[in-house]
C-alpha cells in the first residue's frame, strides 16, 4: 500500500495511461494481500468477500477514468484502458458468480456484484458511451452464466442423475439450452451492433 502511494506522483507526472494502469494493479494487489493476510486471517472477511471487492474496484477506477476524460484529461483516452479494467473486473467476479450457482452460497455477494456491474456497464456503454466491444464482453459472460444457471436447474430436476437415462436426458436438455442461449446472444449482439453504429453515425 505504501509503495502505491509513493509512486502516485510519478504516475501523475508521467501522464501515461500505461503507468496509471500499472498503479491500479499495484493498488489492487496491495488490497488483495491485506484482505487475505489480515482481514481474512482475523475472521473479519471471507475470501469471497475480498475477491468481490477486488472485482468491483476496477469498475470504480473505470468510472474515474471516464469522468477524467470528460474533464479533459486526455492522457487516459486509450480505449484499451477501458477494456482492460472491464476484463479485470469481469474475470474476478465471473468465477464468484459461477461458484454461487453451483456450490458456494458464500459467493452470493460476488454473484450480485457481477449482475449489478454487468447491468451498469451495459447501460453506460450502450446508451451514454456507445462501445460495442464492451457490450460484447459483458453479453458473452452473461450468456455463459445463463447457461450455467440453466444447467443447474436442469440437473436439479433429476433426483437420480446417476441413472443413465436421466443423465442422457439432462445432457440433451443442457445442449438444447446452450444452443438456444447462443442463438439469442448472436441475434442480440447483431441488433445492438446496428444500434450502436446508428447512434455513433448521428454524432
């Protein structure tokens, strides 16, 4: 944590998006180590809680980045910064969401955070700051989560999943569900891509 404070003046003076992202990663690593080694060890937080915080944090930095751009801080303009922060967030929250769906009720905050972050990103980058690449990332991960939820529901319907017939039927239903979700996602992305192209062409 102290190291992140010490290098902050250098980051601001360099006016480099890459240096700023490097600083963000250092801050996240410091908070992660502190959370695991202190808060989890003391029983104040669970590991899933620390991971949830680390998953939400990049979105907060992203909000700062977007506000900074609106105020004329052009050295944060590179779009890869936006995508990297979103990937950091989603890559942390998505496993928590999957864990909640399949096994771990302690991951509920991570699941809810994933849903909230995904909905917020979709709203912002569809309506206010149109960016199809962000929409594609969010929709793809949301569809995978939807497939997982469908799979959990399907196999919960079969009490005796060890029965060969029940297993085969469950797999067939899961395959059909995944095909349906994939088809819907492809159509949705095509529609959203046209909408974003139309909105950007009007600006």
